[in-house]
């Protein structure tokens, strides 16, 4: 065949020419094989290096409640548990006047969109995983979005600790029950969370005010994004373009390794799982821990490092749709809520004996919008750069916006209002029962004017005007 190729334009090759052609052809083949081997070795090396960032370790068994919050970052499906709690003593030398409490509902069942994804994963993995992993309660549409029993229990536990911590506030309410107010959005999970919290407090005070439920069509404080045209428009645009692009980057860089590790832990060589299915597995682990306190099913497919990566993937979207790295509306949309809180603070400073403490029950989105307006990402991390699909794990761990921290189930933000010896106002901020020091505060107990200055541009806003503005910058 090679000789035939040399018969060009009637030229008949001699023996030497034919031998030289054979040598050249052999060398070309050798070079190609060498290049292929080198490329294969390099690709294998790169894959090994990349894979080494996901240490192959079986998820350790639960030894105490703190394991769940320390070792698995499960985004908005993270169980609150005791790992978030510390018994913060009230400062001496100050008079506690009031607490402003913002609380996310307790652990809930999957919503309808998640149920669709769970059904898909169940269908793919039903022949592979044990039957005990397939929990019908999680795909029962009549449970969709409802507060779970474990969620009620955690809210009740937070309420009990709150009573012990702020007994001055609750002692005053025995005489003046109107000094405690309860507000929730109109979802069942927030209503029941609020009623559960109030129920704990009403054991010693049966005259407490009832929970005030805000109809969604008028809710500008707890479920405000649903009635904000600017946010609805901008979030749809971001989700379609920027979020999709950054998520694609993540999937290209990290997807093959994550899928490979999931398959290994399932004990199979290949599945038809996609990265969106892995996200569902990640959520199922969160539901297993939050609702059932069980890490023996879906959580065995994850480890700490993989959970950090999957949280990063979730936060690409969350930080843009509800956080600081999206449209400008995200930094303004909580302005009515913060205006209401500051009005309560002003009233308490003017009339300390009738200071009203308000307990508001909202959603993960509520917590994220408030965190964004307060710029907590600057306080909570070493880095507040936008979250991208090619972000390194070290940068991801150091970032200030992490939904595992700011929006687990039952997450809570408290502004404690104090009066000093000279009748000046001070505040202290707690996130999940731990002190957080805002930028501008030198000490945990911070002059009230720092909070006023931080909120000055947003207080007294017109919600309609804010939500009909041009937002994306």
C-alpha cells in the first residue's frame, strides 16, 4: 500500500526510496503514538491533581450534633442544631431595652420543584441504593414546603433559650404583654414557626398578642421579592445568563470529578446522573439530617470537601438572586424591614418602659436580603469577591457569603438594644446566637449611631419606587 502511494505521476520508486518512505512512515506513527501517550499521561495527571482536592473518605458517623454543622456545608438545607449555638452572656454595665428578632422558619419538607428532582434521582438510583433511602414522605406533594416536626422542635428550643437569655424583656411583658409582637409571612412554615415560638413564651404569659400574618400581596418586609417587579425582572435575567454561565464553568471544571466520586461511592462504574441530580443528592443529605437526624443514607455519598464545592455551586446562584453579587435591587429590597426595625429602636430609646420587642418569621431569602443590606459578607469572611464557577476551594472557604452560615434552617438574627450609663444607645448583633461585629464597630457592644449610619441611605424608602426602578448595574 505504501509503495502504491509513491507511484506519483508515473514515477516508479527504487528500493532505497521505498525503504526511506517506510522509515519516515514508521517515524510518523511513532511520533503520533508518543504524542498520544504524553497527552494521556498529562490528562491523567491533571485529573489526579484535580481529584486530590476531593479527599476520598467515607463520611464519618455522627458522634454529636456539632458534627453536622462542622463537617458538612449543606447550604440552605443545613440543620440548625446546637453547633450554631453559644451561650452569650449579656454585657454588664448596660440596660437591655429591647430585642429585634428575625428568624427563618424551621426545617421543612421539599417544595414542588425539589420533589420533581427527587423523583428523577429516585428513578435513576432505585436499582442501586437500598430501599431505605427512598423516603415517600419527601415526594408526597401534600407535604410540599410544610414545616417538619423537627423544625417545630428546633424553633421551640430557640424560644426556650431566648426566654432565658432575655428574661428582663419577658418579665416586662408579663405586666405589658403588648411589648412583645409576633409577625410572619403567610406561608404555613413561617406561620407555624411563629406560633410555636409564641407558644413557648405564652406558657408564663397567656395574654400575649397573636401572630400577625402578612398577606403575600402586601408583604413588603418578609416575602418582599414576590411583589417587587424590579427584582422579578432582574433575577430572571441573571438566572438566564450570568448564573447559567458561572454554573456551567463550575460543572466543566468540577463536574467530572464529583460525578466520578459519587459513582465510586455508589459502587458502580457509571450512571446517567447529571450535575443537577448531584445537587438533588446534596439536598437529600440536608433533608436527611434536618428532618430525620440520619446521616446513614444520602450523606454517605458526600464528604466535607465535596459539600464545600456543592455549596459553592448553589451559592453561585443564591448570591446573585438574593445576595450581594446580583442586581442592585438586592441591596435595597430589605429597606422597609430595616426601616420598621429602626422605628422600633427609636421608640424604645424615647420610651424605654414601653419598648416593643418584635419577633419576625421569614425565609432564607429574607435572611439573605438583610445580610446583604447590612454587608455581613464583609464581616463573616476574609474575601467578599463575587462567587464564580472557577473559584478555588481556598477562596471559596474564605468567602463571606455562605448560605450554610447565613441561611440554614431556623437561622436567626438579633439586634439587642442597650442603654448606657449616660442614656446613650448601643446595640449588639447576634447571628445564630453568636456575636457578629459589624464593620465600624470596635467592640461587640457598639454605639447605635454606627447602625444608623450604615442604614441611613435606606431608611424611609418607598417600596413601590424602589421596586419600579432600573436596577441591574
